[in-house]
C-alpha cells in the first residue's frame, strides 16, 4: 500500500472514531483523536520535508491561502493568552487546542485532496456516515428515552439521538451529508436507489427527532440541490421526472413518519424561549470587548456578569455560534469564518454537493453545532476538500 494510502486510511479512521465517541462526555476520548490528528500532520510534514527526492515527490506540501483563515484562529487564542485578555485562561488554552486540531485536520485534508481525488472519497464516506447516523439516531430517539445507548442514564434531556446526542447537532451533521447524497442520485445516469433513499432517510430523521430549524433547512437544501441540478446537468437528456423520483421518497417518509416527531415538538407545553436572553448577553460582551473578546471558550464563564435575567440554569453556549465567536474572539473571529464561508459557498452554484456548508452555517445562527468537535471536524474537512479538489465533469450520457 502506498504511503499516501496509509494516510488516507488512518485519517478516515480518526474521523470515524471522532464521530463514534462524540457521545462520551470524558475529554480523554476527544484528546486521543486530536493527538492522532496532530501526529498524522507531523508525520506528513516530516515526510514532505525529508531530504530523499523520491519520498518528497510523492508527499507534497501545499498550503492554499484559505487555510490561513482557519489557522489564524488558534493564533488568536495564543495572543489572548499572551496579552492576558482571557477571562479564564485554562478554557482559552483548551479551546485554542481544539481550534488547532481543526486546522490540522483541514491541512491534512488539503494534502490528501491535492493529487488523488480524496474529496470524492470523503463525500462517499460522508454519505455512508449520514445513513448510519440517521438510522441509529432515529431508532435511539424513540427506543431509548432517558438512556444513552439503552444503558447509561442521560443527564441532559429525556430523549437524545446517537452517536451525536444533541438533536440539533445531529441535524447539522445530516445537513452536511444530505447534499452529496442528493447530488449523487441526481447525476447518476441510471436510477440510484441507494442515494435516493439515503437522502430521504436523512430528511426524515431530522424531522423525526424534532429539530425545528433543521427540519426547515433540510427541505430547503434538498429543493436547492434538485433545482441546481436541473440547471447544471445536460438539459436534452435530463428527465424532469427524476426530480420527483428523488423528492418523492423524502416527502413520503416525512409525511408518514417524520411529521410525527416535529408535530410532537410543537405540541410540547410552551415555555419561554431563552435565546433572546443569551443573544442579549453575547451582544453586551461584544459591545465591551469588540476587538479582543473575552477569550476562546470563555462564554460560560463571562455570561453570568451579562445575564439580563437569572434563569436558574448553567448556560454554556449562546445558542448562536456567530455571536458566541464574536464574544470570545472579538469581531475578527467571525469575520475570518465568514470570509471562509463565502469562499466555500461561492462554489455551490457549480457544485451543489457543497450546499450543506451553507445549511450548517445558517443553523449556526440559531444553535451551536460547530461547538461540537465531531461536527466541526467533519465540517471543516469537507470545506477544504472541496476548495482544492479537481472539478468533476458533469455526465454527458443519457439519463434513464
């Protein structure tokens, strides 16, 4: 097996391990996965810089400019620690390490996608992971109330998905996997039942588990992929009934099964939505420190000082990733990520399988999916794979 192939296998194994252990609350499991990513990145860097020419020819070193946007974030955390502007230095140090692991994973994705089409391999992996997570999450949601994996008590809520416990983070991961599945079904010259039903299953799983924002986003995302596909794929041979054949299973599953989950969510007793309070506190933090922020990972520490009303809860996140980033890292942090998002989303008009990136970023304005290490790692790897991947030609064969 080639040296590069070993790296692909090991990196894939780390991504799967990160996803499978995302339900564990102990930090050690995340740290082990991060150590593996750092070790792989160090080995690649060493091999790329090694003197023998033959080894260096097969192990390139590339660093496209967009990579600097993500790499700048852990540097920002280091500057906060050196300048002593972090409200809780330990949390800022841990969060800086998390961002560094994300940057290392993105850098590895760039190296692997440089020559061989690792981007296509990763999309297939993402779709397969989406199918497994959809099935596990939906079954776990309905059959394991109050328990994690039918065994351990669930300290957070009555129901949860699996392996991603938070149903909104679960929805964000499926949003990332939905567009590649729908696009694969759409561009296939023949009927592709696997990808058709994979896309339908992902949409249904999000509706079954009651994510309100996710339910709207996945339907809009599926519609956008189908409409873009109808515009991009060869018109003379593209049958419009293919759109119905792909959208049909999703509609059937949502109407028959998924609608019950979202209906139950809306039927729950009304309660005050605390998001405006969290947003008001985050805006207060931004107002006081618009340039330096309070330190990466410090939102939960600073929040009580800006809490407009005591809600009697421990508030860990702002339920808005964009506001939380600005409160922790100053306006520079969301500006860096917004620029990266614009670069990535710009390709969506010609690469519909990347629409999941926009979907996750939209949901990040109402939830905090990118504070989940597994979702964030898969998200940034997907972004950078597509940024450097060789464009794929659209099929010229007739559709059946």
